[in-house]
């Protein structure tokens, strides 16, 4: 079995030879920035709440209060978060040439704040919010700030004073069509796929490694725990993305 150094070297070699590198990222990218993941057995957000009651579109339509109560402390952490070394490492890969697109399951915009572009956000984002009745779009910055300060559910200025929902995707809600289309295109264009910080438990992100594999794409996985896609991977680097990705950049630089 290859050692960690050998695996790192193999990953760097694949990246150096890539003409189109796509990255797929999950919650593990942002835990070091203070944003908890959803599925960790001890600290995961789904361990602390009934998913269908606080984060499904059906429940939100019936009564949005449990969602806003649940999401308020998470929003505070997201607002305070800053990009960490893993986010900056992906920016470095873009600057070096091969990284052409990032697909993310995260809604925290830390890839964008770090300077990555394009980023395809499969689960939406917190930059905008939408009235659930008249569909008026709002810049979410002021809405989030007011909500964190007062705890009052944000409402539209339309006659019905309907609830304003952040443009994050809840269970049972359609995914953003453009993001899904662009993500699939980035997978099909890639000759190397770098998966970082994702448990690959949620569709459609967990389908993308299989699509890449069917197109003959080489796959690198960086994650703390095993994933369902490990058997498809050419290289597996087990550990913290904030340590492994910067180390991978150093290894790439040594081969350039």
C-alpha cells in the first residue's frame, strides 16, 4: 500500500498533467472556518434537529418559524466565517492553471470570498432571498443582519407581507437548474476531479463521481472519513483538508 507521501505525490502528478481540473467540495471544507457540518455523529446539525421539521420546503410552507429558529445560530457562524487554508489552496490551484471550476454543496460563499470563480452552488446560497408569495428578490445581507439582531422572521413589503426565504435549497425543493447544468458540464469536461471535504451522502453531488468515472476522469478524494466513491478513486488522501490541500499545493509546485 502506498504511503501518505506517495499518495500525495500521485495526486500532485495527476494535477500537474491535468488540462481541466474540477473540484467538488462539501461541508468539510468549512468546518475549520467555524461552520459545523450536517452529518457528524456528535456535532452534526442533523443530530440536533428533526430534518423534515426544520429544513423541508413542506414544513417551511406550513410554518416557517422552526426553520428560522434553527438557522439563526448557524447564520451567525456563517456571517462570522472567513476562508481557511483549504479554500485558499483551491484559489492557488486556479492561479496555477488546471483548476477550471468548483462545484460545492456549501451555501456559505467562502469559495467566492476567497477568490474562486466560477463556483457552482448546488444547494443555493445566502447572497439573496426571495418572497414566498410575490417572488421579489432581495439582497440578503441586510435581511440576515436584521434577523440576527432581532430574531424576527423577515417579511416582504408586498400587500400580503409574506415570508422572505433565503435562497438556500431545502429538502423537497428543486435544485437551481443552472448550477446543476454547469456542474454536470464541468464534470464532463474534466480530466481530473478533486473531491474535498464531502461525505458524498446527498444527491445529486453523490452522483457526480460516478459520472466522472464513466467519462474516464481520474479522481482524487481528500476527506476525513471513507466515502461511497472511494472505490472509484485513483488517489485517496485521508485527513483534514486544511492540512492536505496546502501540502498538495507544495507538492504540485515541486513538480512544476
